[in-house]
C-alpha cells in the first residue's frame, strides 16, 4: 500500500512539475548572499514560513551538517519564493523559486526551479549572440529546450536536472535576457527536436570549418541524423583558423590535472587516428613512460577547449613546447552555428535550418514526445 501511495505521489508531482526545470546555479559553496527588493521570506522544505526577520538581504551558510540563515540554524533545506521581484543569489538575479540545500562536506547547493521557457530564454543568449538573425535564435531555442528536457527525463530522484555551467548549457538567470531572444523563445514555445517520436540529441557547435562531423567519430556512438554534411559557414569577423602554443611542462600539468597520469615529460603529441573529415579521433601523447592514447575530445577538454578550439589541428614542436594550428571551433557534430547563420542570410527559416543539420528529425511539441532514458551526448 505504501509503495502504491508513494508511486501515486511521484507521478502527481512529475505531472505538476512538467513545466519547470531544476537548475543547480551554485553546486558547492560554503555561503551565499541573497537579496531582493522585497523582504526575504524563508520557507522550510514543506513550504511553511520560517520565523526569521531577515530584511532584504541575508547570508545562508553551511553549518553543522545543515544550514544557517545569519546565525540561526534552519535545518537542511530552505526555500524562497519571489514576491513580485526576482531573487538574487550572489548578485545574479533568478526567476522562479530558489531552493538551498545542505550538501556533504559543510557545503551548500542552490537550485533554481524555473519555468522551462524562461530557462531557455536565459540560456540562448549565452550560447549565440542575440544580434544574429532571429531564425538562428529560434533554432538554438529549440535545441536548448530539447537538451534541457532530455536531461530532465533522466534526473528523476536526483537533487537537480541540469547544472548552470558550460558543461551543460551556460545559464545566468535573468542577467542575460534579451527581447529578441525572448521573442524567439515565445514563437517556438514547447517545440523540441524529435527523431522517431523521441527527443533527439540536440548537439551544436560554433563553426565546423566547412564540413560537420559524424557523432560516431567523436563519441563512438552513431545516430542516423548526426552524420557529416557539407556546411557553408558565415564567419563575419571570426577568423577561420586558430593557433595555440603550449609549453611542454604546462601540457603535462594539464593532462595530469585531468586524470591522465604518467611520469616524466611530454616529448611529442601526434594524431593517431583521423576521421574522414580530418578531425583527430585519437591523439597519441609520447611521455617519459611511453606513448599514451586518448580520444581527441578528451585531449581537447584536458588542455582547454577554449584554447584548442577544435580537434581539426596539426601539431609541431615549437621552442620548449608545441604549436597547434587548427580550423573550426567545437566538436563539429550537429548544428553549425555559423552555418545556420549563413542559411538564415539566405532566408531559410529555423525549421529548414534544423532539417538540414539533423536530417530525418522533426520539430514537434514536447508534450508529444515519448520518454526514453538513453544516455545523452554532451556538448563540450
Ligand atoms: Zn559550418
């Protein structure tokens, strides 16, 4: 009987929460500062008001395995609902409810319960310039919504659905909101990218350099709609190529920091295996204790994805280190943002853009997709 009741409660909560997503905006802090234009009203985990006289500003701290507001212990979870104006956490304003939970090691975690559409409007301007054609913003909104809902599908039982850092999708609450982006989100409300009735892998990158990549060559998993295609990209002021110099000892330090453990120095870096589009599938790093091979994307992530901008590069010794010279930006799979921009210049709409980069998929309402719990690809 207990299990039946619990199951019912879970389903009811899931249905009621269908329009919101839980975003961890702070994952491990000792203390956060809250502020609002109205007096802060703290609630306990069941939603009952706590007798705290905190005014418009307060600090919440991890203390003794729980939380304290100012000096007053308040248990392991507090919630705040904005009254009219939104709430700021460490100076960043968030729409919707804020939940603060004690986390292991005298830390706390802040989760923003936000309407999915509002969340998408906060993400899109962090991923693509708001000044771009609105059809590109609409395509990006559909992908951001698809990605967020994919993660939410498999986060049941966890404290939050999605992080706010660049490992997921960058989100900074209301600070990045832009009227043109909000219009793009409104006009695609509820729309997601689906393949055979399920949420598609909504992956994208900045600039493919003329040809996108097969998902299988990056992540080792093949998808019918994530195959390499030619892409005419409009770069504007962005240079198509990049170079980067790194000292050998700095490279060794970064690889070790990423958990690639070896002794001695890095003596050479070379491509071990190229994909059909010329991207490095496997990198061979020669070290004091012999060669080490790793996936191109893992190497890029370890060194710094903003420095080694893509896996389409050559490496040469230079001074006390190495010189990387590359083309493109990002993993190259799925939507090419600069390619989408070129299509929008040619008067293509967002549906046409998505159909080109994800052939065989359809834009559909999220209420119509079937649930699946497959492991998701990550964008970076
Ligand atoms: Zn492109």
